[in-house]
C-alpha cells in the first residue's frame, strides 16, 4: 500500500482522479477493501489537492461518486450472486465478521448502510449484504448516497488539512471512525428504547379500565350468591 500511496502523491490532475476513483470504487464494488482501504486513497486525494496537483472540489466529487456508484454495484452483485458470493474463500475467512455485519444490517436496516461506511470491513461487504437481504433499492440508495457524501467530504478534507501527517491519519482514522460508529449505534438503540417506553406509558395512560370489566366483576359475586340460595 505504501508504494501505491507514494504513486498517488506524484500524480497530477486526471490521473490522480482516475486512480483515487478506481480504488474507492473497487473497495465497495469488488470487495478489495481488505487489501487497499478506500479511505486511504481518499485521504491521499486530499493530500494531492493540498499539494496543488488536483482541485479540492473535484477530488471531493470524485470520491463521493466512486463511493456511491461502487456501493450500488456491490448491492447489485449481492442481489444477484449473494449466496455464492458468501461461500467464496476470501469471505469464508471472515465468516464471524460477516455474521456481525448481517446481524447489524438486520437490526439497523438502512442505518447500517450509512454507519457501515465508516469501517473498512463493513464498507466492503455491507452493500452486497443489503442486496442479498433484498433491501428495497430506493431505501438503500438514500442511505448509501447520504453516507457516501458525508464520508467522502470528511476524508478528503482530512487529507487536505493534515497533508503532512497523512500516514498517521490513515492508520488511525479507521479505528476512530469505528468508535464513532459504535457510539452512534448505541445512541440510536438508546433513543429507540426510550421511545418505546414512552409509547408504552402513553398507551397505558390512554387505556382506562373498561366499564364492562367493572360490571363483570360486580356480577360475579352476585351470581355466586344466587347459587348459594
């Protein structure tokens, strides 16, 4: 990866855009994120822009488009070839992580697509898992596009404003993003639990005792008296 990073930093203009686009796209569409993290390429795109070899706005657009389009291709691959894809040797080695990703997708739905973009493994497999689970594409695309936009802008700007220390950023960004994703998930779960509790209390308060139930309670002792007589 170091040689690729050094190569990206020496590129100008169109070649830099194409290489960054290809790496970010391939991570999401072709599951090569295990070898070449797309976030590293995106950060390097920001570094190239800081060095004046590329336009910062154009680099942001390139990364965002690569992320969104790559996820869409990954979704389609999962939709069409999901079961066979899961059985490939490359993914069988990560079976326990795949189980975690599928459970996360089942619990959080579209939010799993959004939050999954912030960790390398989930970013590589979540689109295909969403396709495999037959998540409606419109729902998938909404969370995919919003996640790709936020992630793309964040990582390119990070590389742009911290150009001199990009190696350290690239190695720590994934861990920090993973922590943020976990905290966000915990926050969503806590909000859901609190909302369910409020709804349950509101339903209890809005459901007074049925008058017929009170009448049944009064009639029962009267019937027992009649039986004794």
